[in-house]
């Protein structure tokens, strides 16, 4: 993937997911274009950021721990580099578990 394509896909993902989470849950959401952080009332924090050198998305989750994702062009999704599955599915599930409200994060079109 070209640098510009990665930057565009990653920025769109972070911005759209920030909006979805803000609309669906009463949590503190901050997105600066390269890092999305979600702080829960109990102090736990989710952090999703883009890692430019490897062209990956990195998730730090208080539920499942740390994981890294690379873009799979054939599947049109962010796939775990260590068999964690899809980023959208893991992050949705972890958030839903942590806040007790179903959150569905979908990949931007």
C-alpha cells in the first residue's frame, strides 16, 4: 500500500469510529487524526493509532490487550498480524463488553 493511501484510509477510519463511539456511548472520546482514545468512566482507556512505518493500525485494549493490524486488500479489512481476526470485530466486541452497550464499528466505504 502506498503511503498516501494508508494515511487516507487510516485517518478516515479513526474519524468515523470516533463519531460512532461518541454517538453510541457516554464515554470520553478524543481523536486527533492519528490517535483515537476512548476513556471509560472507570478510568480504563482504549487507544487505536496508526503506525506509519509499518502501515499498521495498533490497538491497546483493556479487555484483550495489545494487537496490530495490516490492511488486507483482498478482504478489504484490517487483519490481525497474529491471528486476532478483524480489527472492526475485535474493537467492537471489546468496547461493547467494557461499556455494556452494543457498539458496531464498520469499515468506512
